[in-house]
C-alpha cells in the first residue's frame, strides 16, 4: 500500500520484529512508592499494582527503554497513548516478563509535518506463565 | 450516568516522586531550563501520571469488587504542575459478555481552561447484581 512504500528501510525492517524479553521482579516497595507517587489511596493497591504500573516501570516501548531502536533522523518524538487489556493482577513477588514487537508502522502528514507512527504491542507474563496484560503503545517521530 | 469528578493538583514535588517511582527521568518533567529550551512552557506532567489520574476515576467508581478489564488513553495535550487536573467520566455502555457484566466509560482529564488533554476509555467488570 502507498503508505508502506513511504516508510524508511530502517523502519520497514522493524515490522514484526520481536524484542528479547525484559524481566522485572516486582517488589512490594516498588508498588508502594508508585502508589504514593500517583497519590491513589484505593485499598486495592495494598494487594495489587495499579493499572499504569507495568507501563510506568516496565514500559519497554519507550525510546529510552526499548530494546527495539527506531533509528531515523527526526526533530522530535511523541507518545500518542496506550491501550491496555488486563488479565491477571500484578502482585509483589511476581516476576514479570515483558516482550514487545512492532505491530505496525506508517507515515502520515500531521500538524508537525510528515510523521512516522510506530505501534508497539507489548505482552506481560508472570512467573506462572499467565498472560497478565497486553498493551498497544503508539509512538510518533516527526 | 456521570462518574464522580476527581480533581488532582500535581506539584513539581509529585513529578519528582513519580520520576523516582517509575524510572522516567526525562528532564522535561523536573528540569525547568531544559523544558524551556525545548519550547515547553515549563516542566510538564508525565503522560502516564495523568493516565494514572484518569484511571483512578474508573477504579474509584468500580468499588472493591470491580475489576478493570480495559483502559486506554490518548495524549492530546500537556498538563502542567501547579494547575488543577480535572478528571471526569461517564458511562457510555452496559453489556454482558459471557458471564461478565461490563460497563464501558469515557474518562478524561481536563486542564483549567476546559481542554480535554487526555481522553480515554475504561471497561470495568462489575459483580453480578442479585436481582
């Protein structure tokens, strides 16, 4: 399709690429400090991590943390947002494995000029090999 | 049906706490000179922190027996510390999927100028009513 043909080679090569796994041992203190920072007094978070925890602490699509590098000349980089689906709670003591892959990439003309959109899909599994959450993160380079 | 409004007042101190708790040390969130050099009005709230605020609208409302099944946010604008972050929500759909009773809500964060900088959606699972 015409939009795919405008993609830089460096980006076309990334579509479908899976990252190596990134592992986090979830500590009680990590959850506690996160809950304190977001200032959410819900007693639920004494037992499980709040919904943004995984992307905040183990958000492996972000350019600074991503094992998959989008290496193109650009002025800036923006985060378009996230879509999360939750399957199991995250608790202190869990060992979470994150894997990301580039699900899609396309270019569009936007407010900031020609913009590259890259959609990352991240899966999080716990030590029981249960799927804990799935996330789609849209990142933009302009 | 409207969900209860939640007003957050992020401070620069909270941005520092969030940076430490998340590991997001991007300077635009705590280094004012850096933010100004990058054409920002000052330090800005981390996107995921604003997302945490709007998630709280849904998780406060769903109660201890509720469960958040899906949640999405779009980053459309910036939120600044020292300003109110007005988080709201409303029910848009109630439905049943298999054995689960689900409610879909529109949730969002507004700045004091009424701009919806961070729109989102949440789907919560509620325990079955005993009719």
